[in-house]
């Protein structure tokens, strides 16, 4: 079966499971169904082999098992899986939250912005309508008041006219679409800054909420809510841990208490604790960001007061950048409001995923079993396992690498394996989550860091690490929600269910036949050492020897050595070039006199008279020309 066909079969299975659950009144997402399919296949008790093509009976069996698990309304394990799926789909980093929020706002504003940038207004009424649309776009983007509130619109219009009068619409219309969008954004920030400054001066600010004051009340309240949820979750986890330890120590079940459900409830509580701490860390980040923004806002307001004071006119180059910065600070407050609202919604949405174990193990059910039992907190367990006598002695394991607080930089920031829980307790007490104490010593093995709850646990785990790692994987197969809680994704990347032969119901690891590797060597291992006097040509050496031999019979007025050769001071004197000129012949011409001769008497002397011709030369002399 090709990869595309396999993906099509899996999609059909997921779709069929979701439809069957919906027909029974339980709506489930495809992501949850996909996780459950993986969990069922990984469970060794179900004996699925994904290396061969699933038969029709296998598909029906898989669908039935998945539907049964998804329809179990009193299963803490299912609630843990649902919690993990919900958190993965709804929580992201601070930057991603804010980026998505801005993207949604811009997509909602696009129709209004497009209507402004594509406008071809010509008449007076059309220009006035366009200006009103610009005011609405400024209000919508700034988020300071509603565009339907007359007082807010008037104040925004007045602020916009002081920056962008209606007579400038002609210039605005001649801009390109991108330049129009850029100018609208700049106008929005300037108008926002003007309105915020007017509010500070008590001359405006209609419809503007006091976000710093609201955040100063909301952040501590949210922090307190998260803290109380964490404390309640930890109280339940401490009770479950103590009761499970007692059952394992006595090696006999307790009537009225299901050990399997108790362990699933403990996993659920620890998973909720992990998510709540992530939310608490983000809320603390919000508080720090709000404090920084308040200080910057106060400083910017003082600077604006000093710039404006009681002047009737202030250069725009001085105040416009300050108004823009003021708008950006206020946008930071709005981002914190959005982020705090999202975190509060996630906090409320996590609560339904904990109802099953709270309903199964109420105080009335657990109190009879906890009367003579000491319930230890995580801090008490660390205190009991602390001290020099409880530390690992590295000399007992000369071939292993142990890390300690005094000899390791950033010791408490190391990424501990199994999310800081003791791997020995996971195996010895079958999926029991006990927090480890890093001060005992952290074992570094294949770039993984293992911590333990006691010194004997550390010694036993270090004595047979491969076996314990395999058993931890087996525990995760029984409760697939442990894969995410203990961060075992990399370990399960190469594990495939196997149910044939003598190892039925167990996992085998696929051999890694390929891996990415790279090597790098230095271009020059040794430092460069170039000997300039080295000669490879023996004839050149012979010439140098003859030259030195000849110098022995020569007399010189000064001492000349190889070191001083061509290094003495030389002075050269030259004549400066002369300034010379050349003269060439000029073009000339002469005017030759024109020859003129007059013949007289050619008509004859008359009747009876002889004809006499006289030749007269009328040519002028050359001197006269």
C-alpha cells in the first residue's frame, strides 16, 4: 500500500469514528480522534501491527476500541488527552498570539481601506463622504471609541483636520494605492496620539478607556486565579501520590479505590499543573510588560508637555514623532489586554477536563483513607532527600557523568528528562509521578539529563539505564497521555507496535539504517610558517655561492651586506621640465589684379580715312591692390 493510500485509509477511519461518536451524542474533533487511534494502536494489549496492511476485521476492531474509549465519560485518562489536544490547538507563544490578532484586525479593516484607496471622488459631496470614511477608518484601526458615537467622531474629525485638512484630499487622491495605505496608517497613529494627549490634558479623550488602570486590576486578579488553581491541583496530586505509595508499600488493593483510576487522576492533575504554570508565566510576563509600558507612557507625556506647553504653534517635525510613539505605546496596552483575555479563556476552558477525577475522588471518598497518612508536598520531599549524605558519589560510577550545582553552570536550567519526574519511580511504582530532586545529582547520558527522587533510586537507575528506559516506554504505552506529559516524542519516533511471534504485546525498536551526520576539518591545522630564504632550485643556490665567493676578492668603499642591500637612502635630482611654446604657420592668401585691356578705333576712322586701332592697358598695379 502506497503512502497516499495509507493516509486515505486513516482519514476514512478517523471520519467514521467521529461520525459514530456524533451519532451517540458525543461531538469529538478529528485531532482528538487521531490521537486516540494512535493511543489504541500503541497499547500492547490491543495487539495491532502497523507494519502490515489492516484487514477489515482490524479496522472494525480499531473503530470499536476508539469509540468505546471516546464515549467513556468517567475516564481521567480521556480527559487528560482532551486537555492536551485543546491546549495544543489553542495555546501558542506570545508573539504568535499578537500576530494572529493583528492579522484578524487587518482583514476586518481591509474592506474599509479598499473603499478609500479605490475611491475616485470628484464632486464636493463625494469628497466629503470620502473624508468621513477616513475618519471611520482611523477610529476603527485605533480602537479608541465607536464610529457610531457622535462625540467620538467629532473629536476624531477635529484631530484629523489639524493634521490632514479636507483641502489635502486632492493630493491624497493622486497617490498610489500603497502610498495611500501608508499615509492612512500614519494618520491613524498621529490622530491617536493627539487624542491620548488631549485626554491627559483633560481636553478630550471621549470613549477612551483607561487601559493601564484596567490592566493593573486585571493582571493581579488573573494571577491570583491561576495561583489558586495551581494550589488546588497540587493538593489533589499530593493526596493521590501518598495514597498510591501506601497501596504499593502494603502490596494490597484498597476497597472502594481503583488504583488504575487513581494513577490516571494523578497524571491528569500533573498535566493540569504543567499547563497552569505555563499560563502563570505568561501572566507574569504581561505584568512586567504593563509596568514597562506605564513608565514609557509617563515619560512620553512629560516630554510632550514640555514640547507643547502653552505654544500656539509647534513644528510638526517635533510633535508628530512623539504622537506616533504615544500611539505605539497605547497599542502595546491593547495587545496586553488581548493576551490577558486569551489566557483567561484558556484557564476557564481547562477546568472541564478535570471534573471526572474530582467527581470520582471527592473529599468524602478520600478522607477515610488519608486519616493516618502523612501527605507530603513536593518541597517536603526535596527537603527529605537533600543534604550531603543523600548525594551521589561520582566515584561509585567512574564511567558515568554526574552533574552537581556547585560544578555546573545554569544547573537549575538543564532540560531534565521526563519533565523533572523520577524515572525510577515511574517503573518501580508503575506510572507513579514523583518529582525528582536535582541536588542529589543529575546523570548525563547520551545528551539526556536524568534526575531522581532519592539516592537509592539514582544508584539503581544508573546501574541499568537501558532497562529502565525501556520500561518507561512500556508505561507510556499503557497511558499514552504520558508521551506528551513526560516529553517522550523523540523516544517514540522509532517505535512500532508488534504483536507477532514470542514478543506479543511488546514493542520493538526499528533499527536506524540512515542518519544525518557531518564532519568538518580545519583547512590549515598548523600555523603557516613560510621561509623566504628557501630555494628549491639547486642552480640558484650555486649562483648565490659563486656571488659570495667573488665578493671576497673585491674592494669597496663602503660595506654592503645582504641585509642592507637595496635599503640605503638614495637621492635623485632631475631638471624640471621647461615651459616651451610652438608656433605654426598662419593661413594666408593674395589677390591678383584682374587684367583689363581696351581696344580703341575698331569701328574705323570714317569715310576716306584709314582705320587706326589703339590698345590701352587698364590693369591696375599690384601695389594698388
